């Protein structure tokens, strides 16, 4: 049966399409602009977007399994249309903070998505990654200009994950049995502090990058200047404070399901070094 990948040109969805194609699975990719999507020739392309429910009935025809990109605002429309189309299984990208999420956190939307999919009666699987390695691309501007990163909580120790590992797990879950009703919490293979992440970027560049520690107040001002809403900044800083006092630990799920170690942050830094040059 053809697998529908929503958000097929998004950060995870595009990688998932490649994983499924490599495995020989039939794929239909939902994308806003098929002409610009540059998807593999063997992929069936459906023009549409989760945020425009009127585009979904055609895309869902004949589909049994859907990879669901996160869009809480329209998830009720999706589940209604997917049930009408006969979709049986939904593998949804969620987050590690979906259970009892803090106010103003991303977990609020993830909890909405999970509840809607679960209550609709699909055979569901939830993929719950934590921090993404790609989040640190936000440091690129100051690294390129000044070879410096300015952040609070340099010793906050987390387990960021590479997007490709999320896609690999998603493909495995879609193509194998035994994952219905499972909530897979995904992490990178090692815990690493913000200071150590900057050191890894420095090593990849072959040039020193300085970590300049900010106070919480200074970090709030910096993020406000970047346009980040105050409540989001407070939630993010609370997270860094928490992981400073309570270092995160890897879940091991990527290796357990894919049979290979996940990408380390040092490996990610080498692969993405051009973003920081």
C-alpha cells in the first residue's frame, strides 16, 4: 500500500521520503509546490498542505498509512478526513515534552496532536524527539561574523538528535510491525553541553569559537531582539536551567530500532560545517 508522507519537503519529511524510496516502498508525497519539490522520480506527488484541509481528500485516496507532520491547528480536520478515506495507521511526529507539557511550550501542540490521533481510533505510533542538532544553526550568524556564541547556561547538558536519525526511525516504524500504540522517545547517542557543542563546531572549522556566557537577563534581551516572544524565551531558558541541574541521558531508541548508532554532535558539526564558515 502507498504511504502518504505529509510535510514531504519539510526538515524530516523530505529525508523520510528518501528512506522509504531506498527501501522500495511506494510513496505519495504531499507538498505545496510539486514543481519545486525535486522529489525522486518514483515518488507520486500530491499537491496540498495539512493547513489546507480541502486539499487532503484527493491526497488520502487509497492510503492506509500516513506519516503525519505536526500541525496542531488543523489536526482535527486531518483525522476526520483520514477516517473518511479509510486510513488505518498514523505515525505522527511529536515531541519528548508531549506528556503534561508546560504552558507556552511546544509540548502543548504535540499533546493536542497525539490526543486527536489517539481518540480517532487509528493504529498510532508517536515519535518523540527532544532537541534537534539543527537548532544550533541559530548560532551561525555570530560564528561566521565573530567566531563567538553568546548564550546562557553553557553547562546545560542535552541529547540533541540529527534529523536524519528521526527519518530513519520513522521509516523503520512505518515498514515494520510491532510499533502500534508505542511512544518512541528519540535522542542523540550522547549527552553534550552547550559549551561542548561550540567546541565541536570549533574543531570542525579548525578555528577557535568562543563561548561567551550570558546571564539569564542578558539572554532574554538577546532573544527579544531576535523577535522571540517573551513566554517562549522563558520556557526555553527554563529548559536550559533544568538540564544544567539535571543532565539529560540518551534513550538508545535510535540504535535499538535502526541497528546502528545515531549521529553524534561532532559528526553533525563536520557534516554542516559550511553553515558556520
